[in-house]
């Protein structure tokens, strides 16, 4: 490889791997300095310079300028007396350093062979760091990728310069994924493993619903409507609490959209998972009542504010709606509000000797 081909090769690697050319040159210079010490002079401190335009390689011996060198000095090889140094650089003083070119005639051949492995390693490190820099700020974000590979436990999602791991346990229950198809995924973890970045993905995480809402609803992106919390049973039902600081804004209506267009798009991405949009309220009793939707006729009182415990009283069909199938509705409402919610009838309260008025 001649010098022109060498420069072109660096340009190609820099563009293909999205790595700074200076970073590649610096890695090569360090590798070539190691190669020189290994093959020519292990004691001498040297600096290698690669001309960024021509590809010419030069090796410089670094010498420390001193007033005297004793015969017993074991580091005499790295020093030069002031008079000798002045012949090279006029006016130089003791304590400074001077460089003397010591490039061997056959250095290009020997150094290239020796440095190849080190340079490759440096390029890999630089590429890995570049990828980490690109992805490290994307944790808890929604990304779009292509399904590229599958094994017994995982799908591997092509995210551009890296692949993410989507465990089959993190799929929405019942959904089928086709190879080569485009897929939205939520990033739960990004970790530098020393090789390629470990990027863990999910479609069952409650954050997936949160980011889908932000993607589909401009009012959330603009801060007109704000998302307070999300609780989710993936594949079955999610509850989302929203509000607006502007009393004229219909926060729930903005999320549902005209003719339910917005919420239907989100539910389609979730494979038909039901989505309850409820209104957040600073009053925990009101918030809990809203969270128990679709139950409407429910009385709520906070019985233990310190430990976040509340009591909800409902009758008949409203009781069934408040609790939900297998307790799902009250369980999601508890996670949404961060309150333990006990749901009882008036009769159950009487039997327990509890007398509470909701007037």
C-alpha cells in the first residue's frame, strides 16, 4: 500500500465507521511508536508523526536537554547536552526537549505488519465509543428498527449502527413478529459491555405506552396536556392519567382524538390492548375515583394519608366495574395513583363496624 492508498483507506474507514480521522491517525501513531520500540530501540522515547495529507511517516527520538550527563547515568540515551542541542535548535535551554528524526529505511514494512492488530483494536474501540455516544441518551426512548434475526429466546432488532435485543418475554402477549418488518420498541437499558453496546428493548414496559402517546398526541409534545402516570397489564389493559394546567383544555379529549382516531392508532400498535384515559386531580380521593373508571358511582375517602391507603365504596354492578375482572381494574388504579385501594360495599362496612359518611 503506497502513501496515497493509505490516506484513502483512512478516509474510507472514517466515513464508513463514522469515526474522526484524527482519532484513527492518533491510534496509528501510538501503534507505530510501539512497533518502533519493539523492533528497533526499546529504550528510546519516540514520537511518530503521520502527515495527514501525504501519509508520510516519520519517527522522532525525544531527547531531554541537560547541562551535564554523568557516566553512571542509566538514562543517558534519552538526554542531550546543551551545546549539542544548540546545533539543532538555536537558543534551546536545559530542561527543554528536542526531537531528532530516526526513521528507519524499512520502517514502513516492519511497522505496518506489527501495528496492524493494535490499529484495528483502536478503530474498534473508537467505533464502539462512537456508537455508545450515539445511543447512551436514548434509554427510556421509543425507537424504530427492523427485525433482523431470531433465536430461541430473543429477536434482534437492527437500529442502524447497533442491534438491540428484544426478549420474546417482552413482546405483547399474542403478537406475531415477521422477519424484516419494521417495529417500534422501547429502550429499557443501554450498557457498555466493552464490546458492542448492550441495548435491551421492550414492548410490554409501561414506558412504551407513554412514548406512543407522546408520539401520537401533539398536545403532549407541546406541554399543553401533561402525562402524570401510566399503569399497564401488557396485552390486556392500560390506564393513563393526564391533566392540563389550562382549564379550557380537554385533556382526555385531546388524547382520544376526533372520532377516537388518536387512541385507536395507539391501541392498534398495542395489539388491541384497552386504554383508559383518566383525569389526574391533586385531590387524591377524586383522582382515585377517576382511576376506578369505568365505574362511575363510587365514593372514595383517604383513610390513611401517611401510608397512602384509601377506601372505595360501590354497590352492585358498579362494584364489579370498580374491581374489574380478576381484580385488574382496582389493581391498575392502585398502581396509577400509588395508593392501596380497598373496595367494599356499605354492607361490608357495617359488618366490619365501620361507620363512614360520604356526605
